[in-house]
C-alpha cells in the first residue's frame, strides 16, 4: 500500500532557495504538515550532478531525508527556451553565476537570443518545468512533474515571485509571473501542476 502523508507530520523542504521554500510552504500549508526547510536544519546542499530535473531533485530530497530522518520534498525547476534548444534548462540557476543573480540571468537570456538573431519583442516561446520529488528515510522515492507554457518578454516586469518570473508570461495571461499575485500564480504554475499530482498521490 502506498504511504500517505498525514496532518502533523514533519516534512523537510529540501531547498536553500527562500523563494522556492516560500512557494512550497504556501502550497502544503492547507494540508497541516509541519514544514521545515533544509536551511533551517543546517543541512548541506548536495551537488546537482544530474542530467534531468528529476534526477537533481532526487539528489536533494534523498540527502535531506537521510540526514533528517523525516520525509523530504525537493523541487528542481527551470526555464526551457525553444529558440535556445531548451537552454538554460537544468542550468537555469547557474546562468545567474555564483551568486545566482537572476537579473544577470535574465539579461543573459536576452543576450543569447540576440546572438541568434531573435528579438525579445517577438515574444519567444518557452516553458517552465518543475520536478517535485518526495523521499522517505528508508529509501522510497516518488516523482511528480509539471509544466507551464508561455512567452518571454523583456525588460523584466514585476517584483513578485523569483528567478525568471519577471520575463515569463503564461499562455492565456497578460501579466508576467513577476507581476501576478502569489495565489494567481499558484493556480497555473509548473510547480502547482506538479503539486497537484503530489497531492493526488500522497494525501
């Protein structure tokens, strides 16, 4: 029988990215879990050596579950741009450099597209991917993936969210993720789509 998460259970959010921790905490709060971040527990961040979003997320959730003795939920996500052959993809955070400066990362997106003769005014196609992984201390793992498709704009718009949110407009929307209120983004985002699968399986 598949194990379920129950109200009052401690769940480690295996991330040191405060924006990501905040979003995941918002999503799981209605289910009564006692969420605590890997940063709060002073857990080390494993090197992300995987070649796919899911494999990188599993590295994080497995390490956190083993170190904490509690179930751990991790997310690996990124922006995939059609005209850049899917880049930055799993390297989305690394495009911001050592300090993960996403202002620099978004500028690099515009620069890389320009070098291919693509004007950001044409609203290049892109999508976000989120791989959520749940790991238990005994080694059991589950993987849930979500996507959201849309277009890129430049310069960045809005200060909500994090990462590449200020340059991404989801299909059917007029605001960037950086301009949208959190609850509106949570209704349609890649992470929310992965989370729906997580909820359907784990509660």
